[in-house]
């Protein structure tokens, strides 16, 4: 490979990591300050990711948390006649491993340092720290997802006014250009609307502004 290309690629990767770090450090997903009150740790990524001993039952890269064993009450059948899965798929379950209101947000599979691996998850610190019990944070509180936008549901163009997946999205979406980019195995998941690494102005990790309902109208042709 041309050495100049290699150097340029290395610089780009390094700057991308710096940019991600800058974004993450300014979001509520930077849990280091919260946990540091009871645990001497200033790492940011460890609460979700690990380079070793990651949870292998999920599709999220190097996931560092065990998943809740909750049987959630799902949205069920929509007005268009489509159905959610019986329980959230792993793409959404990783979010619920904090946002269920029952799982410890400082529980990880692999704590920093050597010998800290616990495949069932162990708290970093003296006690578990739970998501504050409010419905805008603990989305799966009491295992209830019936009053939330359906997740783990097939995207069926034509149903509920859904556009073809090949259509471009409306507005400036973070990490996506076409509707198909938002789906996982053809299904809508938490990450379809939210990017956990994105410091959006609204503070709720939306991939796009929903001003004038443009997020909704990207998929629903109403």
C-alpha cells in the first residue's frame, strides 16, 4: 500500500475516535462520573463495550453487559395488523439492559483490569446503580413496553403508510441515508431512531430532528 495512503487512513481513524470520544463525553451515556462516586474508574466505554470476554448472544460489537431475563409486555398487534416479536431482539435488548429500570447500569461482564470477568455481570462499585424510575428514562419499567413505539417489529412497506425501504430519509439522519439503513434484519429496533453515541441537541440521542414530525414522516407517508 502507498505509505501516504496508509498514513492518511491512520490519521482518519484516529480523528474518528477522537470525534466519538468528544461526542460521548458530552452525553448522559458517559457514566464515568456517576460511577466514580463509588468506584475509582475514569473509563467511559467500559459500561457498554469491552475488548475481551464480551457477551456473545448479542449482535452489538463487544457488548460488556449481560442481558435482562425479563419477559417484556410488548406492543403487540398494530393497527396495520403486524406483530412485534414475543420479546425484544438483542438489538433492542442491549438498550434495555440499562433502560429497564431494574438492571444495574454499573454492572459489566468484564471490569477494567485483570481478573474482573463475570459472565453474569458484576457491579463496579459498592452497590448497584439503577436507572431513575421515570418512564422517560426507564422505558421498560416493570417490563412494560406496551405504551412505546413497537420495537422488534417487521417493517412492512404499505402497512401503516410505511414507505419503501429504498426511499431516502427526510432530513439529516445520523448514520443513515435510506430507510433500509435503519432496520436490523428487516425490523425496527431502538437503534432505528436513536444513536447511543450521538450528542444530539435534544439530549435523547435522536438520529434526526423530529421538528414538524420529520422523523415520523421519514417512514410513515402520512
